[in-house]
C-alpha cells in the first residue's frame, strides 16, 4: 500500500536515469528520482517536508486526497506540444 496523502504523477525523462514527479493536488511540489520506486520514496518524505514548510510560511494547506492515485507517464518526444 502506498501511503501518500496526495496524488502523484511520475514522468519519464529523455535521460533514462531520471524521472520527474509532481503532485497535482499539492501546488509547488516537485522532485526527481532515479527510478519509479525512488520517486515514490522521495515523494512520501518530500510531501511531509513540503507541508511543514507551507505551515511554517502560513500558506493554506490543501485537504488530503481521500483517494490518491499514482500515474506514470512517458516523456513527450522533443518538439511535441504539451
């Protein structure tokens, strides 16, 4: 079971040794990892840290997603529209 409070999108990059990730539920939250598993690990701990920073800065914290999902996407080919 994945214990994430928010949804996560993991994207392959043109560099086969890196993946990028972000949460559509948590503004400003992004990161990178060397594998999908690495991204999941960094996301779990990074979300906690991101929420602590938001709280410290008195920024609004979005409610957790009751049904968070993880989506894994391929990189867009160079020159493709987003």
